[in-house]
């Protein structure tokens, strides 16, 4: 499969051959949905907590005598039904992450890349390089490609000028090829890959 290569200024720069096994699959929504759920669950901090009755700093003695008051039989003022008491069945710190086989995670990334190709929402550029870290200059260049919402994937090391110029543009994400992931691919309208990123991805899935 051949994909067109362009420059950041919108000029044609030839073609690049890509693997059908990585970019030419029939996208499966079930695998993509599983992977997004896996990523969102894994990023949850799980630090939510409340005080239960053992954490409340109040006396544990019986608040009034058992019989003769005509009232309910209560013991500690730490009980959940009292104002200032502990909360029953509240959230506790825990790990929200779920398991997913490594092969399924790799397959999900292939399907995410293939879905962008199938929807004609992928752009291959010769390189992600900026001469100076100027947001306004980069915004004009990206306007020539019609990009307003995109994920940029560079090679192993990002060009620092490009990274600095792009970080102030809304709805634009820049990642090295090591950080490519299904969730970020799907949440942006366009996927912009450098030629070095394409080569790294194909090497990764050999």
C-alpha cells in the first residue's frame, strides 16, 4: 500500500510504501473500545477515600443508656447515621486498571492506524521540523494542510522547536513514536505521521 507524502507547507513530496498488516486492516470497533477502556481505567488515580467509623475521632462510649429513654438503642456516636459520624460503604483507594493481553494491545494499535487510513484521516509528512519555536508561524503552515484538530507523531526524538511551537495550539497533540496510543489517535480528527515514525512503527510490528 502506498500513501502520499507531503511537507508541512502542503507540497507533495512523493510516496511511501506501508505494510497492509499495519495500515490496511479492516477496523474492529470492539477491539478499539476495549483498548480505550483499558487506557482510561489505567490512568485513574484510584486515590478516592472517605472516613469510615474507625477513622472518626469521636468517643466510642455509649451515647446514652440502653433502656428507659424511649429512644433507639444506639452505641457509638461514630455510627454513620449520626452527624459527624463515619460513612458506610464509601470509596476506598484501589487500583482501577484491568488486564489486557499484550498481543491484543498491539492489535488495537494496528486497527487504530488502519481506521485512520480507511477514513482518509491520515497525513504522512517528510519531517516534523520547525526553524524557530514560533506558534503563529507553525499555525500558518498547518493551515495550508487544513489541520485544526490533529495528533502529530514524530520519530524517536521530537524536534524541540516544533514541540514548543505546537504546544500552544488548541486541539493539537505532539508525541514521539514511543508514546503513540489508541486513545490519542481516536480522540483527534487527523493523524499526522512523519516518515521516520512510519518506519519505526513498521519495525515495531515485524
